[in-house]
């Protein structure tokens, strides 16, 4: 069954990724203009897994709810898993919500 990961905007996701990369590559830095590319690279790596789809916040239509947007624009179907990732105040912390499309929300780690 497909899983749709709904991430923050590319620049914000790239900022989180940059923070992590800085911890394992001390002294390296990425320009703000490169953050969207970092996010795209991360999404491509995730989408190499079977049944995984990555959706960035700015790709969702405004004015409609998340589930409808995923079904209309990305082919999601009832029962597919949705994982919504929202950043916390600290870049290293993210709030994750997992649910099946068409079913009640349940919070995760």
C-alpha cells in the first residue's frame, strides 16, 4: 500500500537536511539557494523505496483539505498511508502524524 510523505516546503526541508549534514560534515555549508536541491535529493532517495511518494507543502493546492489534495493531484486512494511531517521550533525536532487516508488521525513519535 502506498505511503505519502507530506513534508514542509522544499526550502524548509532543505534547511533541516542542511542542519543534519552540518553535524556530519563539520565546516561545510550550503547556500540558501541550494536548500531546495537538498530537499529534492532527499525526496528522490526516499522515492527509490517501493510505494513511497514525497509531497512538498507548496505542491498541494490551496483551499482544499490535505486528503482531497492528495487524491486529486497525486493519485492517493482510500486506505493509503499519509505521514505528515511538521517542523518543531528546533530544526532537529519534527512532529509526525501518521494515518490512513479516509480514517482518523493518530499521532506518532
